C-alpha cells in the first residue's frame, strides 16, 4: 500500500503520491479537452478532412487545408525560415502557402480556459495535499529529527560533549540523550579513506593461494608492502605516501575546530522547548545580541547566541560538507551555474542539429539527453557543499529541471520555423514524437538497468574478494531531485503545447502511469536505499516550479492564440480581377517553383480563377517572438489584421490571465518564501504543527543517532569516522551480518601512525550517549570475521 512508503522517508512517500495524483490530473485535463479534440477532428475545422493525418494528431490544430495564394509584395526574406511555403511563377509572380482551416472559435478558447482553471485548482490542491501528507507521515513515523536540533555556529573550541549536555540540560524538561560534535576534519577523513582503499588493493594483490588460510590471517602489513614493492611498486609508494600524509594530519600539533553540533533529547517536547527558547532573528545571531534571548542563561557560555534548527534525518547529513563557509558556497554556486549554462547550450546545439536530420532522431536524442543529462549534473553538483542530502537534491533538481525543460520543450519550439507550427510534419508532429519517446525510453531504460546488470553478472563473479563482490550488488543509486525533474518535465511539456495539441495530456497520463509502476517495482527490487530525506524537493516543486508551469501555460495560450493561423499572411481585401494589369496576370494556371527546390527545380501547380475567393494577400508577421512586449501588455487592445473577433477577445482575455497568474504566483511565492525569509531575519519564527506523541527516543526500536558516516561505492556500508564504543550500536542505522562495525571504522587500525590511539582521537568527531535513568545499558553486539585491522596495527 502507498502508506508503507512513509517508512522510507517523507520525500519518497510524497514523490509516489504526487506521481499518482499527476496521472489523474492529466487524465481529467485530457477528458475536459474532448469537445475541442472532436471539433479539430471534424470538417468544421478542416474542410479537406483528417484522413491523411495520424489518428493521434487529428485532435490537434494541425492544418491540412492549405492553398497557394497571390502575394505580389512578399519577398523571399520574409519566408527565409520556411522557403517551401514560397513559390515563384513566370513573370516573377509570387505565391505563398496559406492555412485555410477555420478561425479560432470562442467555444474552444473558453474550453481551454476551463482546463487552465482546473489545472490551477488541482495543482494548488495537490500542494495542500502534499503538506497534509508530510505532516501525517512525520507524525506516524518517529525519527531522530523529531528529537534533535542542530547548532550551525558553535565556537571553534567547543569540542567537549559534556559542556553541551550541561548547557542544554538547563532548558525545561530537557534530558540530553546524544551529543555529536562535528569537526573540520574533512582532509583527515579523506586521507584515511584513501588509505583504506589502498590497503584493500594490497590485500587483493596478495596471492592468497600461496598460503594457507591460517597463514593468510597472520599476514602483516610488512608482508603486503614487501610483495607490492616487488610486483606493484607504484601501489606500494602510493600507500606509503598516504600513510605519511595521515601521520602528519593526525599529529598532536594539528587542531580541528567544531563545525556543527547535533543534540538529541529524550522527548519531543524538550526539542521544541529548546527551539522555541532559542528562536531569534538572523540579525541578532549575526550581531550576537544576547539581549534578544528571553533568558540570559540561554546564551552558550554566557556570551554566544546560537543558531539552532530542527536537525535533518541522520542518514541525510553530509558530514564532509559541514565545514563549508558562506563564501566557499557562493564561489561554488557561481562555478556550477556557469557549467550548467555550458551543458544546457551544448544540449540545445545537439538537438537543433538532430532536428535538421530527422524528427524521430531528435525525439530520441532528447529522450537520451534527458537520461544522460542528470548524470552530468550529479558530477557538477559534487562541486557544491551542502549540509544535508535534502539541500543537495534540491540543487540537483533546479539544474536538471532547467535542462530538461529547455531541452524537451523550449528547444523544440525554437528550432521549428514559426510558419510550420501547425503544418503537416511541423511542430505538432515533433511534439508527438518527443512525447512518445518520453513514454517509451525512460521506463524501458530504467527497467533494463544495463549498468547494474553488467556489474552483477560480469564484474561480480570475477571479484577478488567478498567486499568487492558485495559492492557490485548495491543497486542503482537514485536521487530524488532527479526523479522530481522527470515528473515536472512531463507536466511542463503537456502544458507548454496544450493550446495547439490538447491530446498531449493523455500522453502525460500514460507517461505518469508507466513511470509510477516502473519506479515502484524498481524501488523494491533494484534501487539502492534512498536516504530518508525530508520535503526539501517537494517544497521547491510546489512553491516554485508547479506555479511556474501554470504561468507558462497562460503565457503560451496567449501567444498561440494570437498567432493563429501561423502563416504570416493578411488579407488586403483586394481581388486579382479588379482591373489592375499586374494583378490580372495571376488569373490562370501557373507552374510555380519552390524557393527551397535548389535551382527552383521543385514546382507546384497553382490555379487562380479570378472569382471572389481569389484575394490578394500581404506579409504580416504573426510570430509571437517578435510581438512579445505587446502581447504581455493586456491594456493594448489593438486588433491585428489576421484576427477574427473571437480570436481578438480570447487574446485579450489570456493577456489579462497572464497578469493575474503572474501576480498570484508572485504573491504565493512571496508569502511562502520571501516574506518568511524577511521575517526570520528580524525575529524568531519557529512554530510547529506536529503532534507530540509523548514517546521517548530511547523507547524506539528503530531509530538512528547522529553518527558521522561516509558512503563509498567500494564498501557495502558507510565508513564510520568516530569512536562508537560507548554508544548503542542499534542507533548507527545499519548492520552487516558478516563484519563488525569496527571493520568500517576508519579510526581503527591506525595506532601505528601515532604510536598511541588516544593522541589521534582529537582529530575525529565525538559522539556521546547518555541513557535515561529508567533504562539499563545495552550490550554492544559485535560480529565476527574481523581480519582487516591486523594489516593496520603492527
């Protein structure tokens, strides 16, 4: 059942709920469009019939009813992007191709407006539903975040957990259960992880078949280095150099300041009392204004105003990034933004080149780029420091979403000549191909899971040892930020082209259903465990990207409505038989040569009878890109020459809708983001709607503590970077049935680097546990088969 997804984190649960809701929303939107679809599929719209158009495109504005008309003042420059719509006959008589389908009617325009209103109500209702689900799921599953706070600006020398326990015990009803002190020791941890990896390679290199199992267990680090020096001297030198670096970083002269503090209380009420008491404005924190606190005793050491907030889930903490400064983050964001622009531009160039070859090729290239693009942005995002996975995923979401929106929808419009918008094999045909590729490619590629199947069936059998083989069975790593971009991309594509292709919403409903069931299957069968991130991505999606799609829908509705019939022709209300000597030459049958025919070799036959239906036309740009400013100015009621009365009214109505949509979206965003940020700068804004369960932290059977851990693809479980001897192992968050936690602890096996382990302890994070008095201490459970550390302690 869907409710079970809450056990995997709020972010995962809301993602699947949102996917299912959007499938229903798209289906209903498509059904609301049925009267318009039926009209466009009739001879009332296209007198020539729709039999020559694919069945899935018959309910669109695609126009098969065209006619070559006289245009004496037209020049090839006006049709440079669509030369196949421009032809020259004898005596330099100019003919251009006009779209003869029926005018836009008020009925279809109002039906489109109904769909817009439905989507606006549905998407905002979905946002409120998401918030309700987040609250329900958070209350249903108690986690460490419900009991914990994070201190973002501790004094650099505040490394004593007992001092923090004593401070927070002053608050009403506060029993401190855990204190975790994070240090600015990223270089130490990275060096020790590299040492561990090199040591793993030394073990793999050593020929275990030359010795018995007992002898192999007694093999020392000198034996491994001696063998490597003989057969792999480069590996031996790298290990020795890394050990020397570790020794320097662990020397007593090195000191590592505090970066962040995580404090876990025994009760939810204690956490909330602390957050409420320390809630002050950012201005007061920056100025260290102790007077802003309600109680002077709430100042740490009597002089520091702490910046505290509810802590994210332990599994989402990015311990390697806790030391990042504001300036460092700013420089990183500038660099990654520039790289993102380059990638987006590269995608644009590639898709444009593909469209010149084939619409089908371009459609599948777009689908492939939408699959490969996120992997590039994951590499780019690694250049950024984020305090937790939620923030990292939100940053990835913004990059990938921008790339996919531009790559999927905007590029397709930009590379298609304006006059081919509703032409046969024009823009609508391209969108149809893109939507089909999106429905087929992504679910199929995800189900095949090619790379992980190669790892499991080819690499794993040839692994040198058990841990290397285990690493090939981790499952594919998924990022919730990427999954949300795939979700918003589909609704954006449907909304962007719905004014000219209403049936796109049926594609969207099918795409959401396909992705929902494939993702649900893969989540339980193939994917690696996703961190229990909160609602960061969901909040960004509903507060910014979903409202933005509605604004874009209203804008594109006005643009497409104003540009119909997309042939850039205006009636001069003059006739070829008016007695004018030049115009009279158009009467008769002509052999006109297309401008794109290469030497004017491709020709069409044009017959002008000279009756009242044979009027003279002139060029008038209908391209909305050249009228962007006037279209957004809804006060401009000037009727363009090609518009009918209904079309003029609808264009004005949608122009008014643009203003309303932008105003409401800005007000919504201002209220939920800007206003809250401004308010929090001057005053404390802590509040919570969560229910206090009354249950204690230590009473929970499955709950985690804030234990510094670092994930690496070469190891089945995260590497620990602190002493865990005095904490409850059930609070670490995972268990290896074959090896003890010491196997994954990089602080173990390094005694020889310092001549004494106690000297090196100051370089690592500190985690201290205090059990409530009513609970007896728990025994630490250790697994067997720990032969790794004899290679590190000689």
